[in-house]
C-alpha cells in the first residue's frame, strides 16, 4: 500500500494516509484505504482503528487534477469505489476514531464523517463541504448517513455555506468531538480508541449498528439516484466551470 502507513499500538490499528501533501482521493487510493480497513476489521488482534494523516492536511478531497480529465465511465468507477469505502468505514464493527491533523475538505469530510468520533489538532485546520461553490452536488447518500455522525446543524452549515469552518467552530457545531494540541493528537486519539476498544466487540458493533442502521437504509435508498445527480452535476457546464476555477487557484 504505497499511499498508506500502517502502525499497531497495543491492539489499536493506526492507518496513516500518506499520498502527497493533501492525500487527494483517487480510485487507487480509495481502494487502498478500503483494503486496510477491511484487513483491520478481519484481524482479531485489532480492538479499534485510528485513521489519520502523515502530513498536516488530513484530506483535501478528490484528486481534481486527475479526475477533472476523467471520462464518465472512469469517474463512475471512482465514485463507486468511494461509496464502498464510505460504507466500510461507516459500518466498521470496531471503534473508529479520525484524527484530523489539518484541513478536511469535501471528500475529506466524507472520510472523517464516517468515523465514530473525530479529534482535531489545534491550529489553522478547517473542514467543510464546498461543493455548492463548485456547482456540484454533495453525494446524497453521505448527507443521509452523516446526519448521524456530524449532526444536522453542522451538516447544514457546511453543505449550504459552501465554505470551510475552523475546527473550533466545527466542534461547537458538533462535527468534532475534541480539539487538542497538535503534538498530542495521535496519542489522545489512540487512547480514546483504546478506551472504546475495552467494550466487548460484539456489543460495540451491535450498539453501533442500532445507532446507524436507519441512516444506512436511508443512504442506500437514495444511492443510485444520488449518484446520478452527483455525476451529472460534475459533468455539467456549471460543474466543469467550477472545477476548472478551483484547479486554477490550486496552480497559483
């Protein structure tokens, strides 16, 4: 897994994303994340999982440089891969803590929003769903699922606001559980994961299923139509214009 670093800390599996500076999501990277999560799920020695970044950006979202050039078939494969990853994370039968080292934007929020809890580093980190400013839909299934994990108030602010909010504000909105000094982020996330992992695994998994199963059903009900709406908006003139403008800013 060239884009990941895997560590073990007394039964806690730490998955560090390490794809460049911003961990941009493409098909290969999403598949690697899915494989690493699936392996953690199947390993009886793993009591809990911490998902974090090896850089000071948690995840900057989709790899626009690559995906802006993709045709609809290639882009459709990417979206299905991200869907598989999201549900694997959201339904993981073990505790999952996301440790946000820095910005979590667009697809980065989708990944972080699948976790049970989110810890974030103090500093300049921000999170948000800027799709509205790009002229692109937020994938509908993620909105249904993240009503549970992030909450309606935070989700409404980020999805409709179209900008990013500082981690401190995201905590006030309920999207982040704890903001801690950067140097202590991973240790505190691992400690909380270890605490969660003290519960019998089948009990934790059952309670988590009860908390999230209704949201998953709603998400799956809108999956196909939502995927079409998202892909159509991505390839629409408005969406393509917004993506091109974002790429131009990135290159500057």
